[in-house]
C-alpha cells in the first residue's frame, strides 16, 4: 500500500505543476470551430482575394476530425449537434477562398452520413441556438455552391427547423430577448432589418458584439468599424490556436470549474492550498463586482457562474449573499425565457439547484430558487431519453435524477465521487451560441487517472480496516451476541464514506467501534435485558467498574471499557492529552438515557414531548461520535471546551436533528414494541391530528433545526470552533440523514449492500467510448414534393438573408421542385433559401 500512496503523491505533484503552477487561461478553453470559421471568412482590408486572418484558415485545415467534422466531440469521441453548423461554417470558409481540398469532401461525407443520426435525437424539439444557427449555415453553404445531401425522410424535420427560425426572428416584438438576436448577427435573415447604427450602438467597450467573435466578424464586414477590427485582431493574437466562442474568457469561471471538478472527483484533499487560494481571490472579486451590470447575452452563463461560486464559497465558510445569483427571479423577462428555453439552460438550472443545497434560516430567496430550478429540471427529466442530447454534460439524465431524488445531505461523498468519475464528467459547461463551451483543463486524463487511483486506494484501505473491525467485534463478543442488530459493516461504511479523512486515520475505526457498541447496547436496553440487568449495567458504566456483571451486560461493558481505553491511549499518543474522564462521563450519560427510556417503556409511562426530546437527544448518541472524532482532529482545541457539560450549540443541533430523523422513520416499529417516539407523543398531545399531521409537524421542526445546523457549520463567526470540528458534526448528521431520509435503511439487512459493494469492493469503471451508429437508409413511401423557395442575392458573399414569406413569388425570386428520391439533394447558387410549408416546430 505504500507504493500506492507514493504513486498518488507523485501524480498530485505533477498535476499541481501542470494545471496550477503553469496555468494558461486561453489554453484551458476549447476553441470554437464555428467562430474560427467566421474569422477565416473575413477578406483582407487591402486585397479581397485573401483572408485577413490566414491563421484561422490554417487552423481549419489542421483541425478536421477523422470522421470529417469540425468541433469538439463528446466524451466518447462522437460528434455532437454543434458539429453540424461548425462543419458547415468551416466548409464555407474553405469554399469562399476557392480552396478545393479533400477537407470539403470529407466534411460533405460527414454531413451525409451523420446528419440524420444527430438530428433525429431531438424528436422533442431543437435547442433555440441550433434553430437559429443551423438553417443559416445550411443557407450559406448552398449559397456558396456546396451540395448538401441528406435522406428524404428528414424533409419534415428540416422544414420544422426553418419554421422555428422564422418563429424566433419574429419574436423581436417582445420587450426583451435573452440572448438578444443581435448575438446571432451573422445568421439573421433579410427580414430582420438590422440598421448599422443599431449594431454600433450595441458594441461593447472592447469593440465586440456581445463578446462573440463570430457576431463581431459579421459586424465588421457590414460596418467596417475599426473597434470591431481591433477586437478581432486581439482575439487572433491572444488565441492563435483557434478562436473561443466567447472572448474575453472569464478567468474566474474557468477556475471555479476546475475547483468544482476536482472536488467532485474526490481529490480536494490533495489540492487544499490551491483551492483555498482560488476561492479567496474569487471572493475578493465578488465583493467589488456590481451584481446588476452584465450583458444580457451573458445572463445564463452569469447565473451559472454565480451559483457555482455561491456553492463553493459557502461550502468553505465564506459569507456570500444569495442575491449573487437569485436576482434573476425578480426579472420576469429572464424567468419567462428560462421557462420557455429550459432545454438550453439545464446546466444553469442544475448549478442553481446545487447551490441551494445549503440554505440558512430566513433565506426565502434561496427557497424560491430551489423550487424554480427543481421545476425546470423535473420538466427536463420528463422529456425522457432525449435529455442527454439537449443538455450539455454526459449522463445528465442520471445525474439530475440522482440530484432530485436524493438530497445532498443524504448522499455519501465517496459514492458521489465514484458516480462523477464513472460518468467521466469532463466535457462542456453549457451550450454557447453555436458550440459547446468546454474547458480543456477538465479533460486532463492525468487528473482522471489520479481520481481513479485515489478511489481504488481508498477501497484497499477500507477493505483492510473493515476486516480489522470484524475481528474486533468477534474478539469482544459483539458479532454473535445472540440478539439485536449486528451493524458493524453498516457503521464502518457510512462513517468512512461520508467524509474524506486522511488515508492513515485511526478515527474511522474508533467511530465505527463506538457506533457498533451503541447499536448492540441500545438493542439490549430495548429488547433483551430485564430491568435489573439494565440497572446493573447502567450503574457499572457510571462507576466505571464491571464487577458483578454477567452475560450480555458483561460483554457490552467489557467492549466499551476496551474501546475507551484504546481511544484514550491513541489520543494521548497522537494529541498529547488524556481524555479518559471525558469519554467515561459522556458514555455514562448515554447509558443513563437508555435506562430512562427502558423504564418508560416497561412501566408504560408517557413523558411529555419536551421531556422525551431532552432525553432522546442524548440516547441517540450522535454526540459521542462527533466529539470523539473532533478531539482527534483538533490538537489546539482545549478538552474542557470540547467536552463542555452543556454541549455547544452545534452539538445540540446535531443531537436534536438525528433524534428527529430516527423517530420519523421508526415510529411504527417502536409503537409495536411499546416504546415512545416523537411522532406518537405528538399524537397523544394533539388528539385531533393524524399520523400525517404529526410527521409533517416534526418534519417542519427538523427542517428548521437542520438550517440552523448548516448555518453553524458553514457561516464563519457564529462560533470559534475550527472547520474540522464543524465538518465532523456535519458528517455525523450526513450519516443519519442517509440512513433515515425516506425510510429506515439502517434496520434493513439488505438495503445497504449495493452501496457497500460499490464503496468498498466493486472495482471502479470509467465508461468506454462507444462509436456513433449510423442509421441505415430505408426506402420511403411516396410523399408530396418538397417546395423550396429561394431569393436571389447575387452580390451577397457573406451573411445569410432569408425570405420571411412562404408564399413569396415576386420578381427576383425563383422556385424549384425536388423530385422524390431516396435522398434529396439541395443544390443552389442562390444566396438563401426558405422552406415551406410545414407545421409549427417545437422549439425548446
């Protein structure tokens, strides 16, 4: 195992140098073939027959994929929907300069072979960006003499896309567009009458049109504005190896995404200093930024970024206002756009939903944001199998369903890391204007290999430690004591995987042994021991002397005695102080609380809800786990403060919430056993209520206390305890939330076996790339002829202008018929095309 540790350390140091020490912003972002192609189309200012940016044309030559497409493939190496307009744009750039190369032939072959496969995934409707860009690029390709071949059975789909573009361009009568149509300047039809002054009015200070290289390229070709030219030259100079879809690139977003990816891979422990440095700087940036000043076009990406920043910063204890990303809920136009174009904004809503995992008391804005984003995500899930094709990360349907069905606090970090690794989540952040916005730094195969090796190494450690735990429970007679629940494996699994403790930590075994003793002793008090036996055991623990004990009582006491002795010895060795008396006192309180519950049960006494809760928050015994763990993680924390008789607010909140979680899911069993429970006591004190009322009341109380607990964990300044103390309490709550979120998983003998296997025993597997299958061409029945109307623009060499009227027949236009064949060939020397008729499309 030492060799495994050495290998991981080597990989960590190498990645620190490659990603963090030598960080290059623009080499971290994938180039956009689409935007690069548009810059390649710009003629030189002094010689129209040559391109102004030859390096962009060279990039097109050098970056065509083997299958013939341009653009970034998915995580399996297959072309994605954005490769269609990107490939068309790159072929147009080559054709524009009369370069008759094999690149165009390969591109046309790709379109012919793959268009149907890519388009037919979107049976529920196409993303808005695609509905705008694809018809324009198809028009432009035909206008430049490219013969686009596709199966006839796609006619209806193509018609729908063109109708969708017309529908979107007619939406300009609305007050607000997010993003505005000027962002797509290079694609707008002639019917969208754009005044040059309107273009200039919308230029940013850097000379760009909404920071879009492609839109700015068209703006320059139309207006010859020097500021646009300066912006374009800056883009090419800064990004000589391909133009990004957005320029300038948001450095904070890139770094936030790096941190998020590293944390979700389970590698944060190896890069704590680097992560803290990044988040500290980003927090300083947020403090000085104005919330409301942003280009309208960047609204989705801004919400995405601010929500991601909010989550990462809050998780590290920074104070950050929820208004950083919840402001959009106050803008009716933006809300309407998100609801209408939800398919384009799933990654943004996914980020918002995850940001609302940590809500403090009184944060109504976050509650509204959570409800709104959940509604959008649920609608996306309802689309079914097409969801992975609409949103922007692989296996997104599975990830979103997992997020919605199981709250963050009910999930275990180790298993979440496995899911993220196995899904190979390294690709795009969101869909940009005409291409996916990817971060190449997240596609680092060395980072993925480190994540896999790290997970496997933890599995080796967990297997070894679990064997040691099993031997201990057998040695001290707890494994086969003859009654109750043997849950040492459940206990070890849950506490080991709820947080990333150091590799060599004894703490996992100490907490597991403590939880095992709690489980066996609790069952002894609940179901096995007589009152005399229980009193004898309770008194023995109080005086810390097991003389006279026999049977199960003696077994439990001896195991407890050995556990406390070993724990105190390790603490003395590692931390330099003796905590024996604190452990003895705390365990004594717990056994005394079990004794009181046994007396209530056997005498059929009914305590008040307050009396029951005061005792129950001790008998749940979560605090002994949290405090013992905290004592090993904090050498500077005085024992007197840690083991305070009154317990700290955070510890009290842990005790209350874990008791309530347990009671909500165990009331039926305890009713059968004649025991008291908060659900049952509420019914007794409120005769008019039913069980649903009782559970709802307790859930509301639990939810309020949970928010208080989260605030004490994640808001610096409420207490002076170190982060490790807070997160140990959070991990304990996490374990109880996992066991009792929707059912009593702890008492089931099979409920946890699958998760235990994945966490400890089953080797991790990263999905292998699968080739994209091509749909076979099938003979089609005879259908009506497709009519295509195109308007001649003999002098147009750039830009795309389409006729808005499907019945256009004026002079200067030309109609033609495409005969029925197995395939339809679009051939045109005309500038633009409009397809009619067709049903109104479903535009996501």
